[in-house]
C-alpha cells in the first residue's frame, strides 16, 4: 500500500481515504462518494481495530462481512481496499500510541477510556500507510472527527480532513454498523434518540436556550423506554466539547445510550 501511494504521488495524482471498520452501510457509501469527488484515487480501509475496544465491549461480535463490503466498494468505484491484519498493525513488541490530552475527556471518552487512544493510534498508522491528501470521516462520530482534526493540526499531517453529514434511515435512525444488532421490537426505543434531538432543535427555535432544560427534556423522552440506559446527554461547544449553560451560536447536542447492551450515539447542531 505504501509503494502504491508513492507511485501515485509521483505521478501527480491525489488520493482520498475513507477508514472504516467494515460492515458498510449507506453512511459509509456517502463518505466514499465525497472522497470520489475530492481526489483522483479513492482508498477504503477495513479494519476492526482491537485497540479501541474495552475488555467488556463487542470486539468479538462486531459485525463483519468482507465479501459484501468488497462488492459494495467496487460498486462505488473504490480504487483500492486496504484490509490489514491485527499483526500487520500491532506487531509483536508494539508499544507506540498516540493520545490527545483534552478532547477525549468528554462525551464517549468518559465511559470508554481506551477508545480514542486506540482510534488516534490506528488512524496515525493508516495515514502513514495510505498517504492520502484527503480523508473523510462521518459527523455521526462527532467527537472522533473533532479529535482527528485536532491530531492532524497538532502533528502537522499534510491531509485535509472532511466531515460527511449524518445519513439516516427512513425513520430517522442514524446509520450505524451496530444497527445490525437491533431487533424489530427495539426500534421504537432506538428512535427516541433522533426524536429527542429533533425536539431539542424545536425548543431552540421556540426561544428556549437554557441547556439544562433542553437536556432534561431529551432525557425525559428517552427514559420513557426502560430498556435504555443513558450514558450521557451533553450540550457543548462543538470545538472544545466543553459543556455550555446557554445556547449561543452553533452548539452541539450529543448523546449516547445503551439499548440491551447495544451502544447507540447521535448528535445534531443547535443554532439560535
């Protein structure tokens, strides 16, 4: 892959890169289409990264279907798919990790302490292997996108980071590979996330700008479903992820829940 990247760069071609953990869905495909528009060559990676899973998380059961993913990539005009093994990226004796100080200390990072350290480490490796000019990440994982942007800025990567809008299913549920775990009877509970976010937008448009009132209303809508455990509902600055008391300008509301051991996240921007 590195040799391929060197040859493409020497020929003057630009490369776009979409890193994923596979089990592709329409959200991933939208990122590939953005990448296709931004560069001459499009690379997709598929790697279920063990470094970002905690000891009691779903590494072993995470949905995988490589043949299906390769078919979808071909249909989207992907030029190369990089599918490294665990040993290729974390060889025996591996001991180097990349970690940010502040941004991981919010939202998902509070309940998943190894998560972002694993993401920044593997993305750094993938950037050094694929050598893209442009990389595309989904805005559904808003904190991840913010962390990658900060890392690229701090470490002087010569890569443009592009955020792709959240893609939703017809009923409003944010696309996620983990949606494959959902059974039909879980659907109404899962939909409470997007409905709570929509209600938050309506509250702001009606003039309610108190962050606590908005978060409490979101929690009330989600808690109607006893099978849901709320991890967090955070209303915060979209750059620093620090909590805010009042909605002033662009403000992020992000939430994460557990639904029968399935982790679901969603977010939206609130604007006065």
